[in-house]
């Protein structure tokens, strides 16, 4: 009985090792520093986002300050009251 338990435990250790090794080989990924390319991509994305927000803000402020104009105002007759 003792040999059987030892064999089962050894088999469990081997099976666990087979399961864990591929995950261990992949690593956690958090310990490496970002490359110069990744830093540049983040910087470019932040710059683009900042430009987008500025353009959106400008568009919203233009829409609020500009009075709506009727492009067909001079094409209508004088009796076409609103």
C-alpha cells in the first residue's frame, strides 16, 4: 500500500509539473520595462487625444456663440412670415 501511495504522489508531482511549466515559461509580463516604441505610441495617443478634446471644445463653443442663420432668407418673399 505504501508503494502505491508513493507512486500516486510521484505521478501527481509529474502531472502538476507538466501543467505549471508552460504557464511559468510565459511569465507575468509585468517585470519588463516598456520599450521606446511603446512609450512613443502612448505619447502619440495622448497627444492625439488632447488635440481631439481641444477640437471638440472649440466646436462646441463655436456652436454656442454663432447665431443660426437662414441661408434661404433672401430667397423668400417678404410676406412669408415666421
